[in-house]
C-alpha cells in the first residue's frame, strides 16, 4: 500500500508516517520504481503497534526501544508509566482544587484572581510566618475559601498559625462545620484533635450541633474538647463527659470550671453534686480521682455539695478529708 492508503486505513496522517520513518520507527519495506513508499502488511501492523504504545503514554524513543530490543522487558517501563500517570493525576487534581477555590472566592477581575492565588500559595508556604499572615489577612476583598482554610487548619502543626486559622474559620461562612465534622472521623488522631478544636471556636448552631454529636466520639480527646466547649456554653449534656475527664485526670481543672458553669441553677447544681458524690462512692474510683472529684465540688453551689463536703471531711482517705475541710472553710468564708 502507498502512504496515502496507509494513512486512510490507519488513521495516522501521512506527515506523521514520514516522521516515524525519519526516526526509524516504521520504514516502508520497498519503494516503487517511481520512488513512492510502499508499505507491506507487516509495516502496517508495526504502525498499529506504535499507535497502541503511544496510547499508553510512551515516548517515541521508548516505543522504538520496546519494538526493536529482543531482550526488552516491559515490567519496569509499565511501572514507571504508572508512577508518571499517578503524578500527572495528582498534579491535575491539585490544579482542579485550586481552580475551584479561586472560583469560590468569586473574584471580580483578574486582579482578584491573582490575589486569590497569592493567598492560597501563602497558606501552603513552608514558612510559618507567611502562613500566619495569610490566615490573618483581611478577607474584605478576596475571602479565602472555607475549604482551603479547613485543609490548612487540619494539617497545621505550628500553634500560632493554627490559632490564626481557627480565628479565620470562626469568621468564615459556608460549610466549614460540616467539613470539620467529617474530619472528626479521620484516621489520624492529630487531624481529629485539630478539627474539634476548630469546631469549638466556631459560633453558630451548626457548629454546636456538630460538637454535640462529637460527645459520642470514640476518641476521648475529641469528646473532651466538645464537652468543654459545650459545657462553658451551658449545654447540660456535656456534664457526663466532663465528670469522666475529672476522674481520668484529663484537663480536669478546665472540666471542673465547665461543670460550675452548668451548675447555674439549684436543680442543676444538685444533679451535678449528686453525680460527683456517686462517682466518689464507687469502689473502682482510685484515690487520685477521688481527690479531683472532691476539688470539683468546690465550684458547685447548693446544699447538696455542702453536705457532701461535710461528709468527705470525715473520709478515711486523709487527703480527701483535708481537701474537703479546706473547701468547707472557703465556703463558710464567702
């Protein structure tokens, strides 16, 4: 077949066939007496082989080696192609994410686009001070998309930058609480902790609802942050987790302070004091935990707490008795 017929049947242009010939990939077997290229059936089959390998992403040089080297083994090359393809996919995915975030910022002009790009790049900077400035920068003209803030907050290890990102998230609008709630189920403990910390500083009913759900988390740290945030906001459902924190010695002082907020009326104070007394009476409660529970009674007003301290001042555990007696004197002095 002449080159025109081969081009028509193979779908490869005559120009590309000539290029293949110049590279030595596909050479016509013969030439006619007039000098025209004439391709044999084997030549056409080789063209299809070249096109097949091109579809896998091989360069023409790699294709020539694959077809002409009898000892060539494809395993290493295929592995390399897989790696390159994954890298391209990752790069394209990153680009798509960046474009979506720029679109979410809704820039009014190209200057706005450039400002959005600069902010997103600053959030990903290796320098902590640059990331912190980006988080704290004014969002009046080009707001940072909430997805970008959440991603940055969940990966930020520097405490100063993390605080700035939580501040920015608290001022943001959109689906930040929902995105952070998804991160509460992340496999990495650090990510879960950062997510609940961000939620704890976000205002609004949705963030509070997500924190309420977090009280049932299997992660004690997540439960703790949620309980502290909800307890200081007056949510009574946080009380059991706060008492557990006192028993376990996890941020027990903060937990006791949150319990005192919840004991804002006589009925709530009596309930909390009764629960503390019940935990004190349990045989499995270790001595250090009994001491912390006794101290927690100091912030609970009402007769139930006072009566409990009177009883505890005669406790067999001297440390508990001394603590209770001291707390009683402080209450009497008020």
